[in-house]
């Protein structure tokens, strides 16, 4: 395995020529203005070590097309079919017993490199991609494992900022397949789709080899298949209600499950959270003697301005300020994801504990400027403008609604919504109601997709019948929405937002000629 930077390598924590910036008054004001703080948290925080600042490579498209070689495409389809024959990601047995058994047989590939582990409800994939970009800019080989995929299952496993090739994906699967069958024969339940993919990712990272793995939890934390690693840094993105049938019906209950990724002596990078969720996380940190860095306290977003193609940020990291950082993603939520990602990378390099200085600002700027996050406020067409966003719960929908309003200022916005069964569909539609002039409800090709007529019934209650159109086929829905947007004329400033599900967004992306 490659080593971290040696003593004679450029130090990523080296200060800028003018020295480390002083803490800003703005950040002090940000701390003072923090709201919804529970006084009881002070008792919890007294038992934990908080990580306080001492003041003192471009990525390619993440959505690959089908293989051009017919034989490779055939082989990939065979692997996809074999994986699809296993338990899907929505059928779960809360245990890591099977994945542990498989990794033991494979020689514990997940122990071959340090890792950054990410959980939360929203923002995990975008944050993972930002962390990956930052680490890569400091010349570390990265492996990234995220889910779900937008278009191709190969997206889930990335090396050095790009999805592994179809050939490598096939080879990795074939390499571990005999051992998968061996574990299957010994367990009450066969390994699931997600468990096999997780083992593939860990094996591919060890084979590369990578310097650091950036791993996104599939669902929850404690019993998630990824939770066999002991992340040096545990990242908790904002927690809200989702998967309530499996994780709990309150942020506090969900946080209890997600806090399982916090391991002994790790550093926890905690995004802004509901108070009850934060309390659970801090208690867990106390129990395992983890160090905590909290957004709004130890790090945060000092300022943000809308810019052409994204936004310009000033971030407060664990070691100081990082001004004039351009992020080519839209929305306040992505600015907060950037702050979390920066703090995670600083923590990985020891900034704020071992080092009291900032990372190289030019490297940070170039890394953030190269970030992409397909399917997250992604523009895929102009005249009219069509934006894709994978929001699938009320919190994500609210963030998307605020982002599209701020960044685009459409004179009229038409929504295309296709959701999955079991989601808070009413909450999603209510978040979009103020910004959609009309909504076209549809369904994607997944077996889990909500029936278009059932979705329409809820949409009529939220929007009124005159603002709802039903098109069961996604291609027809896209055409209908674009036609509605074009009714105001070429220069009217109307747009289309496609949302409701990662699967809906991925299929729309293909239909609109991307990937």
C-alpha cells in the first residue's frame, strides 16, 4: 500500500506564505448565532473532546455509458443479472455476520488502508465526492464507494475519482464469486446485492492499492454492510426522517443507528443536526473516546455568494479560513457539504489536533473547482433548461427547492416527479408546491416505483387538479414538461426540474442524452 506523504514530501498542512489567518469576527458571530442549542448538551460535551481549531485532481464524469465492446457489455449484463438475483437493497437482515465471513475469507481487504466513513440522511454522495477530490488533489490514491448509482452499477466503485471500468468490475466480481458462494452455503440467508458490492469495493481498493477509502453507508450505520471498517474519520451529514420503517421514527432514533459508525479514537465530523440527534452522536463519542468537530462551532460556512455555474465560498476549517473557494454546485446545502468535506480531510491530515495550520489554499481551491455530483442540481439541457435533482425526502426536496430558486430564477418552473413506494411523498410534493407552476407525475422503471395514478391522487390534493398532469411513461412525462415550459416562448425563462428519486433522475439523464 502507498504511504501517506513522507517527511520529504510537500506537507499538506503547510501554512501559506503569509502565515495562518487569524480567527475571523464573522466566525465568532456565527458561533454566537447558533440556534436551537439545548443547554443539556453542555453536560454531554463536557465528557467529550471537541476538536477546536488552534487558528494558527480534476474528476471525470461519474456516469459511464454502456461498454462499447459487445462482449464486455454481455459479460457486464451477466454480472448485473447475478447481482440482481440476490436480495435487493430494500430487503435487509440487520446483521454484519455475512459480510464479516466473506471478508475474512478474502483476507480482510478492508484493513489494508485507512478510511473515511460517511453516514447521514442527505448529502452523503456529494460530500463523499468532495472528500475524494480534496484527497486526490493532495496526491493520495483514493477509492470511493457510494450508493445508489445514477445509471450504471459500476459508478459505485471509483478509483482516483473515476468509476472502475466495466472490465475491472467484471474481473472483481469473478474473483470473489467462489468465496461468495462458499459463504452463501454456510449462512441462513445468502449475501445480499449490497453486501456483495461492498466486498467488491473493499477488494478493489486493496488490489489497486489505495491510500485511503471514502466509504458511504448504504442505510443506517450500525448493521450496514460497510460498517466493518474502523474509519479514522466518521462523517455525519444532516439527519432527517427517511427509511423510518427500518431506522426509527424520530431523528433521535435514526441518529442512534447512524452513530454506529463512530469508532474508538476516531474523529467525528458532525454537520448541523437536530438537537436530539446531536445529543445521541455526542453520547456515542463519549463512550468510544472519539474527538468531535461540529459545524457551527469548530468549522462552518462563513460566507457564500451565487456565482456563474455555482457559488463562491469562504469556509472556516479546523485550522483557519479558506477564502475565495469556487464550488461548481448549486444551493446552500452544497456549501455546507463542502464545509463538512473540508473538515473531514483536515481531520484526516491531523489539522486541529496534530497541526495548527491550514491546508494549502491553492490545492483546496483547485480541488473544489473540479467537483461534480451528477443528478444533484445538474443541468442537462438548455432552451428550455432542464435540471435533475435526486431529492427523495422532504428535507432533500426543501433544499432542492431553495437551490433552484436561488440559482436559476425561472419565470415558470414545471416539475417532473417520479417517486418510490414507502417514501413521504406528500412531504416531497409540499416542499415543491410553492415553486412548481405545474407538475407532471410519472413513474420510473423500478419495481419500487410508486404508481403514477396513486402519486397523482396525492399531487391533486397538494397542487389542485388544474396544475397536475399524469404521464405514466417517463419519456412522455419529459416531453410534456418540456412542451409546457416552451409554451411561454424561447426567451421566457421557463424551466423543468426532474426529481423524486435517484432512479427517475438516472433514467431521465439517459433519455435526455447524457451518458
